[in-house]
């Protein structure tokens, strides 16, 4: 087990230095690497395989609900970006500008898209003419660039990969329903596939997307009690449609402006998975999106029959899960820690004695529990075990969320939380910006969301003492 | 049928004006649209679905042969691009330069990647240390930018989508084998999935990739007899490895440079599909990558039982192919031409009389043949029919290729071809640049490739009369 200790020593402990533990995992699990391009990362094969599973799963859910994919240009001409005032104000300070193409100095600068509302609007104008053309339910998988000063792999990088949905609807009601439909879909995706419980809610005006009428969010809690905004869904009203002069002939033959939404999740979700489920031995992956769900490790593999039986097991399991056989000549101990680092949900150990008894040992990564499984039952038992792992991960994350969620009714209680605790803090709020700013300055807390599931914590805003308008959740965020 | 005539009138005839016919199809089949970004296109949902099928099919073939996906930055710092001399000379004139990030003027310009050899090399340097780390078989799906002066959707656009494989090997032999392995894989992909026959061969030194030792190509012939370079595979030797100082400890414990390849196919393949199979009624899609393989069109759908039976048919066919039911209230004639324009391989017509007889009519798009199929046999017969369509498309394209391939033994024969024919011209060649340039100037022909399957057409270069070194194929290219 010397090898194992060596590997473990290489990771900072999660409780000692969470930030360093995080970057250690990114490197050691071979998810990503730095590049010489400021703020941009290389997503390595293991990280890419993880992202592809996230993409393909979510993509199927979006297609199932009649969304279509589309591919738009990487560049936005400066004039196009400027068409919607709030939007350009929000994004212009953080974009990369192309000023030269080949040997030609451009007459109009192009920004590398930080998000594609403006490009979608330009295209919508050419394809929307009548109410019969609505809704348009478009989605794009791609890369975007935002010039970030401080970057961390997956959590905040100058270039990241994401999906951005952009939809146009006949009525405001339809668009609002889409905004919330996607919020629910995102929440379901995180809970059912990433094993991450989330809180759904609305962002404050201060925190909403540049150009949106309202922004909804799913907020997840990381193991350290900090919040990660994991996906957002925006309702635009007809603001962009008016700015881009997109109109359609309505059922009453009169011209009307369509109503719009946009929504996205990104490679940031990989950061959420790391920080929600990982531990001191490395990554812990939810089975639904793990590139390898089960790894078979032969014990005493030089002994007669062991490798043959392991290969037979591999072929049986291939029918029911994503499985690999590690028959390299590394020591079993080294293999154990290697695959633990990579967060493979289930490890199967198979040695001569197991074969004799007609069984194998399955160890679940997240809780180290050993399960003796008859080899004849393996194709039935492993899918059940993977489901148990998912449920276990979800329960663990839910417990962390619930035990780190607090309520406050006064500034004293707020300050007590700010000084002594981490997690989410629920309070009432008057909806005034001053109180939101005060929380940031005095308590170091930012608004996460006004949750869809409201609770009654009195009728007074504890910050200013005036009438409360809503319950709100505060926290420290990535 | 008035509707149908109307739509057909909207497309230029293929024989009248091939270039205009091409752009008409791109627009009318809703594959792509123009954008306000110079040279960049919007790939619409139908074009994107087609590209996703191409991507997913090829991706599975690459993964099957142990290639792994990876995601690298969109930007290349100027200094990094300059590390390999021939490479920068080839690409610097056609890249887009980012000079400003947010409010900050960059101290070093970044180009938007035109291809990623340099980024891969930078990453390889950090992950290759020992012969045990080899081979590295990496692939990336993404977008690249080359500042093109004249653009046409899919064929040549300033931004395009592609896969770029980059591999590193222990020996030159291994790298050369990979180069040819991929060339064969590309040829198989085009033939088995896109129904496009290709000629495999080696590019001349003049035409090879900037920085490569040798470039291999698959050349396809379009319906108009012009060539389309449809995929390339490059062998780099250790040139980049030396330029980037990438070395590994060999089996003999001595440091060595790894040997490299790169290879790619792009959204240009969609152009190949259009120009190889399309006709005067629109697009014709090979079944393997058609977003919809079969469309069911109910006839007299208001009559009792028709829609119900059509839906039953839909559900049965969903088990064996990608199928849609068009129960919109458009007239059947309008539906026929709409789905013909979109190139859907098989149309099923189902009316009250068909139902009475227990059969339906399946019409294959590429040859308009009608097939009467018993409804009880539909799940068996449709996959067979799709296979027939594929074989029919392939045979048609092969016939076009063969009947437009000529041989010449003298300048007279070459000039006769140049003046009176279109297609591929085989000649011997001395391998001198002067003769290659002369062919371009005098005959308007460019070298396509020195085919892997050589033929003996004498021992003299017909251009200069000197000793021939190889058989070569000339043509006019997109």
C-alpha cells in the first residue's frame, strides 16, 4: 500500500485547503491542464469524456422537448453587439476583440462571442415572419470567451464550453413558461444525472443577466458550504425583438413582437461535480455521467484463469454499463488509488479465491463499502449498485445542503452567520438595492436567489426594518 | 401539383448553373444561411442535425480505434504560432488576430486558431515523457477560422467546424501507419456512410500542408466533374517535436523525438453530399446520415382511420429507422416537394385504398421508384430499402467518377481534355514543380493527388518529355 499512500500524499486535504484540494484534483484526475493562453484551459481526454456525457444526456432531454440545435458564428460585429443597450453595457468590458483579419485591418471590430443573443436575434429576423413560424426553440453547443481577470479551471475561465438556448414565442406567457420549463429541466438534470440537489429561484435585479427582464437560477451548495450558480434561464420580454426589429404577423393579421428566452449551463458543471462529491482520495463521479462506471481489477492476475475470468466478466458487464478492465502490470494497490482518484463509481476485485467461490468484491467509491456479488448475478446486481451509488451521492449532498442552511430574523443573527458559519442563509427582504449592497459590504454575503419555494420568516426586512417583500437566500459564491 | 412546380421553379437547374443550383439548395433545404459576419455562416437546424450525424458516426469510428477527444483553447499566442517556420508561413496570412481583451491592449497578439498543431504540441510537451506515454491518439471537434476572401457555404467559409486529429508516436513507422490508417478510415467513412467514392493518394510537395513531410488526401468527384478535397491526413516526422522541444525517454533510456500526424474532415463534407447526390428537385441524402430517413405522408388524411393507421406505422418504424409523420394540413403535393427538397431518402404514402389493401407505397428519393410494401412487412422491408438507396447512390456516384476519368499521354491529349471535358485526368509526371505550374497556367488544371493505386501510363512525363516518376491525377477543384 506504499504506492497508495504516495498518491494520497500528493493531494491537499479537502478540509485543510479546499481551493488547493480542488486544483489538485483537476490535475491529478487528469481533467484539465493549464495552457499558455491567458485564462484558457486544456480539457484533457478524461475531462472531455465527462463533458461529452453531460452534453449528450442534456442534449437528449432538450431534443425530447422539441429543441433544435443550430451553429452560429464565433464572431459578433461591434455594431450588432451594441444594438441592445443593457446587453452591450454588461458584456463589452469583458470581450476579446479581433481587429485584424489576415493582412487586412478590419473596418469594424469583431468580438469573440461572450454569448450569442445578438447573433440569434439577427438570425431570428430572417426566419420569423408569421405566428406560424413560432415558437423557435433553438439551442447551440459551443465555446464562448469572456476576458476574466482571475481564472480557475472549469469554474471561471476566459474560454468555456456550454450550451446556450435561445427561443422565440408568440406570447409573453409562452416565453415565461419556457423560462421556467428549462429551469425545471436543469434542476432535474442536476438531480437525476449529477446527483446534485439545487435550489430554484429568481435572481435579484442587481444580479440578473444584462438585457433580461428576469433571470432564474439553480443554486447548488459545494462541500465547503459555498454556492455555485449552476445554470440560468432568462426571460427577455420583447426587448431584444424591439431593438433588432423582429416582428411577425399575428393571428389577428397585425404585426407583433415575439417574446424571448435564453438559458445555459457550461463546463462549470464539472467544477460542481468535483466540489460537491469529491473527497481526500480524489474525484467521485455520479454513475450516470462517469466515463467509466465500473473498473475490474484482477488480483494475482498472473495466476491461471484469473485474466480469462476477468475478461469474461468484462464482456458480460459491457452489456449493462461502461466498464473497463485494468490488466496493466501495476500493483493492485496502485490501481486502487489511481481509479479512486479518477472517481470511478464501482471497483470490482477478482482474484483466484473469488473465482473459486464464484463471486467477486464490488467496492463503491463514495463510501468504500464492500459488496460480495455472485458472479452469476453480476449483470443484474451492478446496475442496482450504480443506482444505489447515485442515491447515496445525492443523499450525501442533500444532507450537506440542509445542514448548512440557516435562517435569520435580525442583523445580529445575520452577522452571527457571517462570522461563524458557511452555507445558505434565508431571510426576508424588502427588495431594495441598498439592503442588498449592505449585506455585501457588512456581511460579505451576496444574494443567491429568491427561491420559487417561499417560506414565511416574518414580514420585516431584517436589514432595514421596513416591510419585507420576499424571502431570499444569501451566501458566499464561486 | 401546382405547388410542386412552384417550388421546383425556385431552384436553378443543375445543368444550367451548377454554382447557383448549389446555393439554392443550401437555402431552400434550410441547411445554412448567411450572417452579417464576413464569410461566416449560420448552420440551420437541418444542417446542424446532418453535421451531428456525421460527427457522431465518425466519432464512434475514431473511438473504436482508440482515439480520445480533447478540447484545446480557441486562441494561439503569436509566439507559439511562430515556432514551426513552414507552418507559420502557411497560416499567418489567413488568421484573425485578437489584439484587445476587455479594456486591455494585449502585449502579445492572439490568433483565432486556423488549426491546432501548435497548441497540441504545447500540450504534448507536458504529457509525453517516456515511451510508455506513447502513442497519444488525440482528436478534437471544434471550430476554426481562416480569413477567406471568397466564401461559399460549407465549401469555403471563414469559420468552419471540423475534427482535427493529432497523434504522437514512438517511431516514424508508427506515425506513417497512423497517417494511412486514418486515410483508409476516412475513405471508408465516405463510402459506407456518405455513399461517396473517393480516390486516395498523396499530395504533391506544392500542395502539402504547411509544416508536413507528406500529406495524403481523399479526392471526391462532384456531379459537375470538379474535384473536392474531402479530407487530409498529414505525416509530420519529428519536425514539430524538434521545434517545440518535445522529447521522451526511449526504450534504450536515451532521449528521442516523437513522430507526429494530424488529419481532419470538416463541414465541407456537407458540400460534398450536396454536390455529389443532389438533383433538380433538391437535396438527396445518404440514409446513414439523413436526420430523417423516412417520412410518412398520409393521403386523404381527413378520412376515417387514415391518421390512426399512419401513427401506428410511425410507431412501428421508429423501432428500425429515423422516421417522421407529416400530418400538417398542407396539400400532399406540397409535402412531396418539400420533403424531396430536404432529400429524405424514402417517402411513404398511405391513403384509404392502401390501408384497405394492407399496403403502402414507398418512393425512393434518388430514383423516384415506387415500391409497394405490405404493411405487415414494413419493419423488415424499410431497412432493406434504405440499404438499396445507399447502394444506388454509391453506384450512381461511382459511375459519374468512372465516366469522367480520362488518361492522357501527350500535351495534345491534355489540352483536349482541358478544353472539352471535365473530370479527372490521369497522366504520368516527372515530379517537377515546373510541370505542375505549367499544367495550372496552360491547362487550368491542378494536381489532385498521386494515387495510392498507381497505373502504368508509360515512362515519360507528357509535359516536359523527361522521365516520369509517378502517375498523377489532375482536375479542377473546389
